[in-house]
């Protein structure tokens, strides 16, 4: 199928998933990149308490909170 035909079907609201190889699909700019951030001890303690309360890791709670803040900024 040509790209213009696929685009047309998509624009018309048709299901095009059978024409896609979803096993090889990738999102752009989603690959993880490592950063180092220094936090004061009191902040680490507070993060750990909240992470324990929620049953998640410190890294997870930091990611979620930063993501929420960035999403709200663009809303």
C-alpha cells in the first residue's frame, strides 16, 4: 500500500493497524538519558518516605512528579 493511500484511510478514521508492523514501532525522543541531580539530605528523606507510602521507587516518583509539572506547564 502506498503512503498516500494509508494516509487517506487514516484521515477517514479507518483502522490501519493491520498495515503496520507494531513490533518495530518506536516513539521518537523516548529513549532514556541519564542525568545526575544532587538533592539535599532532607529532600531525599522526604522523597523516600513518599515513595514508600506509594509503594514505588524514588526514581519513579521523581519521574512522575517532573512529568506532571512539565505537563501542567503546557496545559
